[in-house]
């Protein structure tokens, strides 16, 4: 069962924005200030620029493969099931930890005002978010849209009141902070931009992904980077260093100074909204990891079951909710460092994936958005992120390695049984080592992804093409020579005597010239029996001679069927005519590199479909 496409542009924007604006700005600046001092706003700006550079490759992959599981799906199709399993679990852990971070923030507010234990309130909150997401993506996104709109309004109010009150003297010594410290701190706060990966996890449920994924993500990262930079600049210029350092409510503390109690409460409400949007988006996105892992047979199939009523992966959502609740027991700083490290690692792998997909020359890798400055942007991003990971510290690396070991253990316990193990790296090696490394399973899978992405409805002729054998004939010859060359395939499909079959096609040609033009011929006959319909497709670049006038026919569609399939037979002929006379079809047909590319050319065409 397919997931519903209920997420529009503003849904993409609000999921990404809501997932980013939370603890990353309402809690994290106090911890970051102890590391970078007044240069903290530069660390947020640098982290935002790095996030944008990294996410351009993610957007390319997401528009080429809008599938649940996002970066897991990309990495699985790039490096194979082992690294795919590792990536899927690391991504699941990361987004779950980020959601736990947000629920931790809400629970602390609840404890502060009502004295309820964080573990109890955390359980209630996890249950609420799980129920909202089970009811449907449309409902969850509508809830997200309202909250994000309110959150942005409150933050803009803070900025408009805060900028005139900035004391520039508090920021004059910003250059005293070393560049290396700024880079290290940027790596520490990078988790504040981790929400970008949450969007691609639900890309299968995005309407018009070719437009809404790049537009929604790029606008979100731009807006959030500007907001983060200005807010941390305001906090630094309004809040005394002693109060700022280590504060878990730095924005609210700053607002109290120039907006009074109403400002403090407004920002407290904004932080509460931010935590709610992050937790909601986090459960929505994180749950798509176990869904995708299950679809790829790397986890039990029951996890990928879609709720018939709500069309949501309810088991995956419940499983994620349970993990998030358990994560509330982790120490705060450890959680932040581990999550940032894994997010950075995901960006490294996705940038490598873009390089491999492009260099493997997979025909059906058709992103609607291509990352600019290839491959230099990818190379610079990979090196930069690896250096930041090294600077974050061994504790975060150790936690990530522990998660890595768990992921590998799960793969060897279950995932290595997966049958479909073709991936882009094999296609890359195929160019240099062995042309028989792949069976084009990945090509077929990506072709189906593109069909779903572009909402191309498949008719009976599309199904016939999928099952048809495509023969690329090299030698030039006449009609009879062609028939004799494909006689084994025709006999297999008709179960007729070869001589009888040959005469049937030859006599039919004498009665009616099958050559529609100098390029196209459609030989077709009626055979005995019932419920039979077959197609063989021949491409001959040098040409096949049907008559004196049509002596260089390059495309031959050999059709046959029983009398009860006459209507289908006529539709197939009409479909071929509609297909062949598309703009540039003849040129693409001649220039196609192989049979797979020919099949893709036909299945991905915009020809008229008959239903």
C-alpha cells in the first residue's frame, strides 16, 4: 500500500523549520557561548552555510529518489545493504535523540510550573505525538504548519524589539576568538540544523517533489540561518556574559531585559511551541527509517505495514515513540554531541553518494535539482565535515561507534538475508572492471521511483513494454532476415511451428505494408487461442528493409495476440504511434546506449495513455 502525498511546499518548509528551530536556539546557545564567547553568532552562521552546502547534495538525491527513509535509502542504493543498514539505524537514532531533546525541554517546562516528573510528562507527550502521527501525515503537517507560523511570528517580534537594544561593546572582542574554536563550536551547534534531514525522510509523501523539495528546503535553511545568526547576536549584545554562559533559557533571559515579563513569557511560549514542532516532526521523520529498512528486508516486514484507515506506518511510529522515551534517560551534552556527529556523518555519506551516482552513469538517476559546482562542492563539504567530526571530541565518536556496532550486529543477525543487493557502487565498478557486475535491478527500481515521482499513470501498454524483450540488432538486413533472427523468441511466446509462424508474418506483410514510415514498422498478426498478447521490440541502427521506400527502418514493434484481445491490440498500435512521434524520440532511440535505456525511453515518455 502506498503512502499518501499530503505534504505541499509550506508543509516541507514547516517540517524543516519546525525541526530546526527548537533546543538548537532556545537551549544550545548557553552551552555554545562557553566555548566561543561573543563569536557565537559567527558559529551559527558558519554552521548554517555548511548545512546549506551539505544539503544541496541531499536535495539532488531526494529529487531523484523521493522515497521514505531519505538518506538511508540513498546510502543503501549507493553502497549496499551493510552501509545502508548502518546509515538507517544511525539516522533513526539521531532524529529520535533530537526529538527526545525537544521532549526533554517540554518536560522541564512542565516540571518547572506544575512539578510533574519529567519521566511521566515525557511518557504522556510521546504518546500524544505518536497518536497525532498515526492519524495521518496531513493532520500532523497541518498541526505543524500552525505551530511554525506562530513560532516565526514570536521570533520576529523578539528580533524587532531586540536589535535596537544591542550593546555593541559586548561584541567588540569577537575577533579574539580563534578560528579553530569557531569551527569546533560550529560543529557542536550543527545539530541545530539537523532538521533538514527530517524532510527527505518523508519525501515519498511530498506532493510535486521536483519543485517542493528544493524550494522548501533551501528557503527553510536560509530563513533559519538568518534567524539563528540574528538571535545569537542579540543575546550576546543584551545578556551579560555571566548570565549567558551555561544558561538553559538564554533567549527568554535576554527577552526579559528589554521586553520585561511579557517578553519573557512570550519567548517561553515560543520555546514550548518550538519543542512541540521538533518533537512532532521528529517522530514523523524518524519513523520512516524503520519503515524503509523493513521495505528493503533489513528489518521484519511487519514494521513496514501501512495502516489501512490512515495510510501511515503505525508500527514504525509506535516503535520510534518507544525509543524516544527511552532516550530521555541520556545526559544532555552527550546527546547533543552524538547527534551532531551522526548528522555530519550522514552529510558526508550523501555527498559521496552524489559523486558515485553521477559517475556510475545510471540511466534512471534523474534528479530534477542538480547540486552546483560538482564535484568541488561535494569534495570540500566532505573534507570540512570530517575535520569538524574530528574536532568535536572522542566522546561523541565513541558513542557513534557504539551505535555503529549495534547497527552492524542487526545487519548480520537479519539484514544480510536481503536478496536485492544491487547498488550504485557496483555500477561505478562496472565501468572499470566487469560489465556483468549488475543485472539492472537498480535501474528498474529507480525507473519506478521516477514514474511515481512524476505521477505517470501506467496503462496496459506500459505493462507490455516491461515484460517485452528488447533486441538490439547490429547487422543490416531485410524483413525476412529480421523474422528469422527473432524466431526463437516468437516461438516461445506463441508456441507455434516456426515455419507456420514465419509464413504468417510474411503473408501479412504482402497484404499490408507494416512499415508506417522510414523509421517505424509494426508487424502484427492474430494467433489461435485466448487471452494472449505479446510484444518484441527491435532496434537496428543501420536499418531493416521492408520495401524499396522503407529500407532503413530503425524501430520495429512486433505484435501478436488472440482474437479476444483485438481492442487491446488496437490500443497497443495507437500507443506505439503516439510514442514514436513524440519530439526527439527518433534521435533518442538511435542514441540510446543499451536495451535498458530504450525501455526507459518508452516507459518514461509523456505519450497518450489509454485506460
